[in-house]
C-alpha cells in the first residue's frame, strides 16, 4: 500500500527530544503553555512586580531553583511508587498523597514526643509497609480485576477516610518536623539566598531511597517477580509466581515509598491532613507525563514540576500554587490526548 | 411487570408528599428541600456515569459555576460587584422585593445557560479522555475552578459572597399573600426555595425519564457499551457526549443557583466547589441506588440523605470517616446498587426476560480455568486501553 505511513513511533516520555522534533503538536502545546503564562503575567500587576524582583535580585532564582529541585525529587519518589502500582497492578491509587501525609505525620508524632525525624524514616517505612498490606487485603484485592473506575473510587474513599482520620487525630493545623540542622545564608554578587542543610540532606536521602528501590527491582527475587507480573500476569502465574503476593508486595512497597517521601516532606516543608489530594495530583501529573517504567522521565518530570511550582508560587502568589498543580494536570491530560490523536491518525 | 403496576401509585405518593411536606413537617423544610437537590445531583450524575459510562468526579463544577453566575447576576444590575464583595463591607446594601426576584430569576436562567456553555467548551477538552483519565481530568477541573475563583478578588476571592437577603414579608407584595399565610421572612424563604427545589427535581426527573426512552437515550447506552463500535456505526459520539454533559450542567447550574440562595453565603472551596462532599455524594448516591437506572439515583439519594440527616450529628466529627467507609464498602461489595440488586434477584419485576438457555451454558463454562482466562484477557485489554 503506497499510502501507508511508517509505524507509529514507540511510546516516548516527557521532554523526549526525538519526540518533540517529530511533532508539531508538541510545539503547539508549548506555545499554548507559554501564552497562558504570558496572559496570567500581563493581567496581574503583582506578578509583574515579582518578575522584576527576579531580574534585579537574580539570586532569588537560585533559591527558587534549589527549592524546586529539592522538593521535586521527593515528588518524583512518590510518583515512582504510583508508577509501580499503576504499571504492575493497573490500579490508579488516588490515596497516594494520603500515604505521603501519613508518613509525614509519623515523623511529626515522633518529633513531638522527642525523637529525631531521621529515626522516623525507617519507622514510617515499616509502618506504612504494614499499612499498605492491610489495605491491600481489605480493599484492593477485591477491586483489582474490576473496572478501572472501581479502583479509582475505592481508593478515593480510602483517601477521604485517611484525611479525615488524620484531621481528627492531629487537628487541621499545618505542622512540620524540625530536624535541627543549620540554615546558612549565602551571599553572592551583592544579593543573598538561604540554604538549608536539611534540604540537601533530604535530597540525598531521597536519591539513596530511589537507588535502593531500583536495585531491589533489578536484583532481588521479588523485584524480578514484580517485573515479570507487570509484563504478563498470566505467564507469571504459569511460571509459578504467586501473583496475589506480588500485588500485595507491590502495593505495600508503594505505601512504604510514600511514607518515606512523607517523612522528607515533613522535614523540609509542611504537612496538613488535607494536603494529600495535591500530592496525589502531583504524582498523577508526573506519571501521566512520563509513562511507566521510565525512570529518567519520572525524575525529569518530578524535578520540573517542583521548579514550576516554586516559580508560579513566587511570581503569581502562593494562592496559585495549588492551581498550578491542577493546571499542569489538565495540560498533561490534553497533551496525552494530542499524542493519542496523532497515534490514531498514523494508524488510520 | 411490577414496574407498570406500582408506577402510578408511586408518582401519586411522591407528588402528595412533595406538596404537603412543608405543611406537615414545617421544621424540616430546609432538609426536605435539600433532599430534592440531592435527587437532582444523583440523577444528573447518572446521565453521565450510569447511562453513558463516563464517570465524572467533577460534575460539582457546574454546581459552583451556576452558584457564582447567579450571585453575580443578582448583584450586578444594582451594585458594583467588586465593591459589593469587598471584604471590608463598606457598601451598605439592600434589595427591594422587585430587585430581589428579578435578580434571582435572571440568575437562575443565566446559571443554567452559562453552565451549558461551559459544558460545551470543556467538553472539547475532557471528552477525549477515557475511563479513569476522564474521572481524574474532571476532578482536576473542579478543583482548579475552586482554586482560581478563590484567587479572583472581583467575586470576593476566598472570602466568598454574601447573597442578597430574602425580602421580609411585611412588604406589600402580592407574592406574600399567596398560600403561605403570615409567615416570618426566614420561614417564607424556606418555603419559597422548597417549592423551587421541588419543581426542579420533578422537572429533572420527568425530563430524564422522557430522554432515556428516546433514541438519544439509546445512543448514550451505545456509547457506554462500546464507544468505538458506536462510532464505527456512525453515532456522532462527541456530539452526544457533549449534549449529555450539557444536560447535566443545565440542571446542576440551576441547583447551584438555588442552593447558594438557600444558604445565603458562598465561598469557593466548601460551598461552591465541594469536590469531596457534594461532588462525591452524587457518585455515591447513584451507585447506592443503582447506576444506569432511572429510579436508582432517586432511591439512593433519598436513602443517603435520610441516613445522613439522622446520623450525621450523632457521629461527633467521625461522619466524614464514615462517609469514606461507606464509599469503599459500596464500591467494593455492593456496586450494583439497590435497583441493580433487585433486577438481579427479581428480573420479572422489571420485565427483563432471562434466557435460561444461555444461563445454563454459562454455568457449564464456569470452571475456574475459564474464569481465570477470561479475567486475564479482560485485564490485558483493560491494560492495553489504559496505556
């Protein structure tokens, strides 16, 4: 057939240069994002003032970039957990952010009774692993082979239970678990920005955790079983893998990863019972943008989201930070749709 | 078929209940008015989720949009909206009955039309999304709307809008000499909005009852059962989906306009775009009653509202935890809902004929292996679709 076009390109990740080059839609979308930003900036005098500040006191950019990268790494960690559950079990876990916040509250609770948050990290990992297992046995196992909306709604229900439960136990105040590490003010070219050692420490811990998970997935017996199940659950069962156990382990591992991310968040940022939904949306944005099994994509998207949030929070005002996250979600979904349309056109 | 036999008595009972309720239970007028709004919520969600298979978590968007459009329409003809919503409250405002009812009428009409326009615009974006992406996308839409309105000072920002006060009964307006007798202003407001909510619920129900029996209803079901096939057969799915969403938006917009005026105060996150309360109630009510049926949402909404009103205040803060558990339990163990369960147990009541022949064959095939294989195949297909 002469009119047949070459096969559709393989699924590519966010910010993949090869894909951007080959697609007009990608640039259209980037243009759209730029336009939205420009319009937002133009309508707001406050935003213009803030942009001027960024130009004059350019050290502020370093501050925003560093903060964005440090916090973005933790977003990427939680998103990696979601990608795992989504890719292996095909469950869209809407209580992802609540697990993060739960981990944070474990660290906060320990801090409150006088135990250093660093100790909270292993405690949160172990506790959340067990909690994830319990949730799997009670709920997720029963919805895993039902339609996708079922698992989505069931996990949304769990999210409501958790956030309201945390609200009853800890109250609605914003909390943080102080690590006691020093904060340095760095003077550079006539301006200054602050540098908190805890943020760097949390960043390194985050990297170490991610590395541990990746090595676990590559080397350990269970990691191999998880990857086998992700590729073909039926074949894995034929080969003697207990897929139910694999699912339980995957889900618990995700909860543990989220718990660890939550401890880090509690140390460098703030937690509140109702902040979970934003974390869930962040994870969805990152995974939808990067695709599963695409670790570099998850990291890039996570860091990018962190920086974008810091900048919009500074330029547009703190009111817009959450709106930015949700706006990113809508943009990523539109983006996905454009890719799908393109794919469809090629197939046709 | 039992449906035909009990249909008329049920309609008569509901009509009589709706009419006499404010006189028999004067203390519960607002609660019963809320029941009618809840029924509208569940019915309009089911148009999308049950009949068309598009499970939206963000239908509450139109509720909030309608509320804000109506509020602006009620204020804008007489006062500057920016000054009116100024949190310092320097503007001294009062509305004559004429101004109030003209504004309210205008507000309700424009809330409905505005919501339809919004549905048509956002339909372009969200209807390319399928399954869970659609649910998350619509949820994002509702959350984003709440956040952005909260940052928009012209409509009061996070502080919200205090709506015009219902005119007091002492004005010599003919409306007040209608069947209400000499009621105080607050009671009068309750009764007035009771009637508007009741009429809204009845109109919604009758319209959807008619709609589901037309070709249009069949098209929606075709989209639910297999969208790709429906499209291949020439159904203009995008058009039908957008129109169905616009219908939901129309009634939700009106319900938002009325609800804002019942409460008398609105703010973006808790009242206008409450994604985790009303937004999830509507899904739960439709599932509880049985989605994809006409009566399911009505039964689910009634049951849920009664349980909620009776138990809520006794749970001392744990009510939201209970709500979450109710969602999980309903979704996991009782997804077919009350009407769905009845249809399964007593198909003859609904005039559904069960073909015993196929049922027998299916029983034969129900060995563990076959089930396993079918489940795997289904899982693979779902997985591919998700990717």
